[in-house]
């Protein structure tokens, strides 16, 4: 019974030793020198946009676009080469309206920082006021940086044009009413302002040969062609508010208004060519 007890004790001991040997072998040092390797993964550092350069107040171009240039600094602790320049973008935001840059390019590079210049086109009808500048860029791992701390002011733009500066009647018959001029005057709002009031100051017309007069109150205007009622009549050398039928009370990509002119030709004057004594004026507010 004693020998049997010893065997039961010895077998587990040998089994334990064999299990330990591989571990001891893997960490064996030669002499006093031991070796170790390093396996270390460092996570990507996100880029930042620490600075957006100030932009002077913008005055738009009447009837067309205006390029605005915005510069910003982008920094990446992995080096500027880790920035994905193709993702650089600037947006100008005013309420629900956003204008996005058409191009961005790197203009200065240092060890960790790039300065980028972006071009954004604003329309002539874009609202006056403060627009937020939103600058973004991603690194090569698609981590995005953003900065919306800077803004730019867009100035008010009054810019109304007309296609022609005359009303012309090729012919008219004495005593005929509601004779329409051969052309309207078309007003176009090429800015970003609204005009609720439109005044027209009419003038008398005098015959070239005989100096007979057609009074201004014989002339009328309307926003429609072919009218025989409802026109608004002029008063000599006096502003007449015609905004109930004629105004430019909105702005946008294409806002126009046609002014059609009519004359009630009096009797008692002679056949002649009649010219206004001075130019009519159209004013908006």
C-alpha cells in the first residue's frame, strides 16, 4: 500500500513539469540578456480647422454672379500630407439657402498645417445679411474636421434695369381711346432688394410742327397688354403710385415687370409727331 501511494503522488508531479517546460523554454534568457518585441498600435489623430480667415463684406454683381474667396487653415498631427485636399469644401449658409464652393486648393503647406483657398459663387439675388462660413476637410482615413465660427456679411444690392427708355406709337387716330404703344418697357430686378412701391411721373407731349399739346392725363399705364379699362392715368410732372398693378416686390433668378402705355388721343389737335416735354421717370422704393 505504501508503494501505491508514492506512484499516485509522482505521476501528477511529472505531468505538471511537462506542462511548465514549454513556458520556461519560451522565456529563456541567454546569459544575462533577455529579448522583448513591441507591438503597439496608435490610433489616428483627427484633423482640425483651427482658423478661418476673415472675409470682407461682399457687394454682389448686378444681374450676374460674384465669386467669394474663403481661406482656412487645416492641421493634422500626422502631417499635412494626411489631409485629403479633394474633400476640402466651404459652404456659405443663410437660413435655408446654401452656396457651396466650386473648387478648393492648397496654397501653403508647412509640417502639420495647410492653408486652403476656396471659391464660392453667390448669385445677384442672394439675400443681404450675415452668412455663416462652414469649412470642412477630411484626412486620408475619412475623419472630418469642421469649423463654423466665422461669418461674412452680404450687402444690399439695388440694381434695376430696363430694356428700352421710351414708349413709341407708330400711329394713332384723332379721338381714338386706349391706343397701345408699340412696345412695353420691361423692368428687371437684378439685385437682392424688393420694391413694393413704383411711381411713374408722366409729362405732356407737344407737337413738333404745330406745338399742339397732348396732356399727361391722356396717357395711362398697365401691366397687361390689350387693356381698355383699369389702366392708371398720369398727372403732368407728378409722381403717380401705380404699385397696385405694377411693382417689383420680390427678387430672384428672374423677376421682371412689363409696363404697357396707352393714350386717349384728343380731338382738336393737328396731325403731327408728338414728343414728351421731358423724360418720364420711373422710381421704386
